[in-house]
């Protein structure tokens, strides 16, 4: 295993000090959270930087909070903390489900939600859930603060609009309304340890027997996880039923075919999306074989 060859390593104990160091580095330092993606990239020579700015001591980047209107996740929140948080499990179960599917237990204990966003993988599990939740990121630098939707931070495979002087302080989103159901599903090469070949997050809001709003996000079928308005339109205004489920599955296959075009993975993913779409909507629509409205 190659040794890391870095000139600088900083470990500040407050956010203001971290931002000053980052600003003075001229873009040569990379913020380090869990390091589950960043450290291997540097070790393998895929990323060349001067050094790391270790964020692990920054209390300002930690914690899961519900302020009564929005849920706030510090960027250093680990996948394990998301998976086992009673607040997340009760209020946004799709995010707990997504976190539970990431890598091995060791990776879930170490990897962070901020790092998952900054890594900008096409298959980032928690990012697909965050995109469905319409989450926003609070970015801080020595120059101030800006708030950007997570979906708009993503600019392609491994690319974001995060500036070299910025740190993700937190991610936040509006709490889901009463009458919602949500879920996340992932298809990987091997159970538990796989990077997702495809994932899906769905949120539906019901008023009586009808779906008044739907949010659908897909991962690993484009450069970054993204909302799919066509699939959302299939669900909105409809009553949960077996026929609606099958309509959604068929449209999901067509959408994946459209998004992937002639790529070699397209035939596999066209079939795979049918399975995960059917499994997820069955879970959201039915209990013991009966439609639950």
C-alpha cells in the first residue's frame, strides 16, 4: 500500500480557524472529513494536493437537530449516526435506509454525509435521498455563507460547485408533512459492500386516497443523482393501486433507457430499474397485499 506523501496537515479546533487556514492555502488543501473516498484517491495518485485540513474537531459541523420546521444535519454526521438516529428513522426513514446501505460497517462509522456530497459520485446513496428531500447545503468560507440546493452543487462525476475556500457546514431540509410515505432502494453488485449500480428514492404525500405530491430521485443513471419529473408526474394525482405501480415500472424503464442511451450498461439497467421500482412502490403502496391509503 502506497504511503501518503503530503506536505501539510492541519487540525484546527474551531470553524473560524479552519476557514482562515483554508483561505490562506490558495486551494492547495483539501478538507478531510471521514476520508473514506479522499484518502484512497490521494494514495492512488488520482488526486494531487498539498495537504489535508482535518475537520474532525469542529463541533460546529456536528449534530442532528429538528427545529420544528427543518431538520439539520451537521456535515460530519456519519452514515451510522444517520442510520440509527431515532429522529431520522421517524421523520425521514428513506435517509436512514440510504445510510444503512453504504459500504461496510467500518465505512458507515467513518464516512460522512458532507463527504458523500463533496465526492459527487453518480451512485452516492445518501445524496439520492437528499436530492429527493430537496435538501440544501450551507457553505461557509472566510468571506461569508451561501446556501445552495444539494442538487445544484453537483456538476458531474466527481465535480461540484464548492469553492476551494468553502466547507459544507450543514445540510438541511423541510420536515416531511403528515401523510407522507418514503423509501429508498439500492441495487449493488454484492450485498452490503457494493457501490450502487442503481438506486432510487421516492417520497409520496397522500391526502385521503390520492397522492397529492410525489418526489422521485434516481442514482447511478446519470453523472449525479437527480430528480425525475416524468416519474413524479406518473404518481401525482393518482390513487395507489396495482395498475399505478405497473405504470410507474414501465415508465421507469423508458426513462432509464432515455437517460442512458447506447451505453453498454443500458440493457442491464433497463431491466434492473423495473425490479427496484416494483419492490419500492410495493412497499409504499401495500401492507399484507392490501392497498394502504
